[in-house]
């Protein structure tokens, strides 16, 4: 039983004391409460000594502060700021990672360890705030508030979706506002967009191995951490938390190393074009998301021209296609928020049956390999966004000539360019019919896409009607025939 619960029970029992003044059933055993408080204090002191930290006592409680060793992690902030989505060069960065008693962000989850890291020149300094008991949480929250500058940017890994919302919930539970900060850089979306194509998953430990070449030894598993802390609250044995503190220290240091890796490999324009082709393509996607299409096109051109191909960029060997059940086909067509879709926990995407259909190929997952056809498709899209329509059509024709599952997509894009940019419905109709042949061929091979086929049939009929209007006698230059005079029409009706 924790000290906080003992205090609440003591106050409750005081209200149930016997009115006669004698020993009633609610009389508090003050010596027992004092003994438990003393044991909690001893446990906190032992914890501070075990993790080589300092026990800090405040009017709102106590916590353990652990100072980490300082490492040299060079980071060129001016160069990093030129990448899309990165913080300005003149704001302080604060790396943050938490260890919690669960995976929810609701009131029942507690952040008992908060790791922080910041740069002082080239040196990266670290500190950890460790909670010895539930009752001392206000002291830890006050210390955390003091360590977050108002104009700083937080650097986390999935912190935008978990760590920071949990801390905000804890501040609300304490009837206090969360610390103000200027921005939040979550490295998980960055790693997914830039490097997911050559990683089996996007966990932080996987990013350490694949990108930094660092493998942890004797590291505690994440699922063990809540149970270890709860057991510490029961028996006060501090040795259970040593590996957790070390694990959190490694997490915070990895945030700094990942940011430095992005700065060194991709922010440096000289070294950028020596990166693997998939990394350049992911960076192009990032530039494109921020409307920086010229830089995105330069990255794609470099990837096509000769960017080194990482081992995972090589397309996997063909997997035998197994015809899925009808409900699985329906699942692939459902939107991401549909309850019929299975949860996605990362990992390689299954490529079977309808999963390899045109719609999935047209919008591939982040872990899909950057094949030459996918790079060519990305280049054609960027040319269209830049308004270079003739070059975009040439690029789409190259994709269509290569065949494969992207052929239908290429012909559809060609049809759009010919109809809306070149104002040539006859050429657009020819491209639409070519796309329809691709879809029909896929249907014959057992991989139908009824929705796409219906769309192409409607497009074909619409284009034929437009061509018929243009070629009709008396058609205007805009494509619609002139209205016939009223008198001749009435006369023809009367003669009929």
C-alpha cells in the first residue's frame, strides 16, 4: 500500500472516530502511518543511492534527479532548419521520453520517469526525474515545468501521440496547466517517411540498429517496465528500476543521435545525393508535402540517376498469389477508419490477392520498396505539380510503356492531362481506352477492380459525348452545338 493511499485512509478514519472519545473502530494508528511514511522515505533514499541520483525534497513531495553523462553530439542547426518540418535554428531543443505504468493516456496511467536531454554547444546533456511514490507526483511535475523553456521545441519519438498527451493529462489531474512550448518535433513520422522502406518496423530500437548501427545489450523489454515499477512500490526494492533508468537514458540519447543522423545525411546538400535511393525518395515526399516541389524533383532525379540502392530497396521475390476470401477483399477497399479493417501494427505488408490491386499500388505503404517504376511515378507527379505538363505526360508514357500494375494509373493521368491541359478529348479517349484494357486484363488474371472499371467506363462515355458535341454540325468553338432556331423545330414537330 502506497503512502498516498495511507494518508487518505488516515483522514477517512479520523472522521469515523468514536464520539465518546474512547478507542472507536475508526481510530487511527498514527504510529503505523508514521512507520509506513518512514519506510517510504527510506525506500526513496535507497532508490537515489542505487541509481546514482539525488533525492530532492520539496514542499509538494520528493523525487530523484539523475544526471546523465554528457556526450558530444554535433548538430548543425542552420543546416537542419533547411529541411521540411524542422525547428528554427535559434530555438532550444529539448529531447523528452517517458516511462509509464501503462499504454493509455487516461487518468489511470502514471509517468513515473521522465528523461530529458538538451544541447549545450556541441555537448548533449541529460537529466532524469524519477518518482519514488504516487504521492510525490506534484513535485516531479513542478520540476519538469521548470526544465521546459517556454520557447523551446520538444523532440520525441511518438511523443505527439503518447508521451506529451499523457503528461498533459497528469497536469490536469493535478489541477495545473501543462508547460508551454513553441513546437513539437516527433521523430517517428520523420523516420517513417524517410527510412521506413528499408526497416522491418519503425520502433526506436529498430531505428537504432538500421540507421545508427547501435544494438542494445541486456535492455529491459518495454512490456516489463510497468510491472517492475509497481513491484517496486510494493516492496521498495530499488534494484528493479536500474535497468529502466538505463533504458530511458538510451532512449533520450537515441533521439539526439537520430536527429544528428538526419542532419548529417540529408540536411547536408553535398552528402544528400549519396544517400540510398529510397531515402532520397522519402525526402522528396517530405519536400512535396511542404510545397517545395523543385527540391523534391531534384531528390527524385538524383534517386533515379544513380542514388545507391539500399539492400531493402531491391524488390522482393514474387510471392505466390492466394485468392483471398470475399470479406478480405472488402476489407482492403474499406477506408482506414472502418471497423471492418484489421489493426495495422507495422511490419511488412501482405502482398496477396486484392492487396496487390491497382489502388494499393497507386498509394503504396511507407514500407514498400522504392522500385524504378515507383520512382518514375513520383517524378511524373512532381512534374505535374510544377506545371510542366508536357514533361509530365512524357514521364507518364514511360511508366505506361513499362507495364506492370502502374500501367492503368499512368494512362489515367495521361488522359487527365490530355483532356484538361491540352484540350484534346480524342487523345484523352485513347488513353482512357488503354487504361481500360489494363483493368480488363487484370480482371482476366483474377484480380478485378470493379470500382475502377466502372469509373473508366463512365469516363469513356463522357469523352465520347464531348467529342460528339464538338463534331456536331454548328458546334461552337467551346465544344457545344448551337441551339437550333425555334421556328424550324416547331415546323418539324407540326409536320410529324
